[in-house]
C-alpha cells in the first residue's frame, strides 16, 4: 500500500511514521511527504530517508474561497500522482475544502492533540489547562468535512500535572502521539479499520 503524508512544519509525527514503516513488517511504504510550506523542517528528514517530497505552496494561490479550492485541486493532483491508498495529515495546518475531504473519504487520517470532541481547533493544551482538565491526550480520526471531527480510530490519555504550562503538556502529549499515530496508520494499511457510519470498527478487536 502507498502512504502519502502531508506536513506543514516540524514533522515529528511524520518522522515517527517513516521510522516505524522503515523498521519493517508493514504491508506499505511511504510514497511521498508533501508540504504546503517550502520551509517545512520535516522535508529534510524525508529527503534524508529517501522519501520523495513535494511542495504545493498555498501562498502561490492567493487568498479567499476560490484560492482555497484551487489550492486543494492542485494538492489533490500532486497527491494522486503517488497513487495513495492512505493520506496521513501530520501537522498539516490547512482547512480543507469539502470536495477534497470527500475525495479521500475513508482513506485520510489526522491526529489532533486533544481528547476529541473536546477542544477542536488550535491552542488545545492551553485550553485544557485553563479548563482545569486532569487528563489530556490525543485523537487519531478519519477526516471529514468538519474540522477535527470524523470517526475516531484511537485515543490515549496523559495526566495534566500541577504546574504544567502549555509547553510541558504539549511535550507529554507529543510523545504519546509518536507512539499512537504509527500504530493507527499500521492498523489501516493492514486492513483492520472499517468506518461504519460515525464509528470505526477494529477488525479482530482494538489492538
Ligand atoms: C501535533 O501536535 C499534531 O497533533 C498537531 O500538530 C502537531 C504537529 O507536530 N496536529 P509535528 O509537525 O508532527 O511535529
């Protein structure tokens, strides 16, 4: 199976997936890493690991709804050039158009650093601290037109500790993300995930 990973920046989740896949035993390979920002730090890691990279710079498309549609169309063309079975959003900081999400329905995953449906959107860690949450975590989900919604594949929790600031909590959650996202991607390429309406069924039980 072919996996295409989309990034916008650091790409540490992409790194974790590339490394887990390279370690072997996956019925899949990473076909490409694509960024909407030419300066995304993660591109160098992908290139150093022999993974093809591409950039579709959203800034070249201007602003507004028409620009968004044109960007998504070009992004889709570049992604589909790699014949993906699965598209993985890993810190891809773009709102996607409904046409784009429909095209990849059931074959596009995202990771979000909160326990959805709590705290969709940005600044999740600060919001969790301010709300007095005693636990935080991350969610892997299938992507639908609605931002940070869609059938949930996996969730895991970490404690929020007294004295945590945003950076401390973000770092704890990120370590968790690096374990759970490769696992979830592997479940998909092994054919163990099926979307049934709003829910995900794990073949053979949740691993
Ligand atoms: C992660 O916290 C991810 O959950 C969120 O953006 C961050 C991306 O980090 N969507 P990285 O680029 O994978 O290092």
